[in-house]
C-alpha cells in the first residue's frame, strides 16, 4: 500500500486559521456571496459607483433639459397665441368703433378704410371695386367676422399705421 492510500480517510489536522478561512469560503447559499464561489461561477465584477452615478446624473440632466426645452417651446406657442388674441381684440375694438351702415354677418368678409376726417369706416366694397371714385383716405385691412364676434384680419395694407 502506498503512502497516499494510507492517508485517504485519515483525519487532517488543520489550524484554527485554516478552518476559519474554509468556513468563510463555504456556504449553503452560494447565490448570496459577493464573489464567485468556484471556477465555473459567473463572473462578478465590482460596481464602479462613481461611474454609475455619473452616467445616471448625465442621463437625468439630458432628460430634464429635453423636457425643459419642450416646455419652453410650449410657452413660446402660448405667447404667440395670446399675442394673436390681443391683436384680434384690438382690431375688433377698432372695427366696432368704426362707422358702418349695415349689420355685419358672421363668416363674411368686409373692408376697413380710414375716411378723410380720420374716422374708420367698415364697408362691403373692396378697394379694387371703387374705381376712380375712391371716397376714403386709405384702405386699412380686409377683415372677416368670426363666430365669437371678433374680427380676423385677412389682409392689410403694408403701409398701414
């Protein structure tokens, strides 16, 4: 019998340090270990917390900036719409102060002129229909009465003041 065969089955003598090290490396639940417990285990890489946080913060800033840009575009659109409403109210007030010898109908197009005395006048006759007998100082705008009784300016004289 060889020396190796004699040692099989014979109790090993280990130091307390070696036993403690073996106890640390052995477990009944290897899935909870922070390290691979044998050669065939999945590779466990430590997480670089700084790199992880850096990517997360960069992604957060990118998403936040995208959302802020979208809100800025919406605010710009709302401001444009508010300005258009203010302009419509302003021209509507001017038209309702103008002289008109008829009751305007919703959806119909009319023409705003300035008379020689400086007052505004709303007419059903277009500037090109007057011929040589143009009785006004100036053509101001072509307007359409909307259903909310405000006026939409469809065309203006470029030199309009």
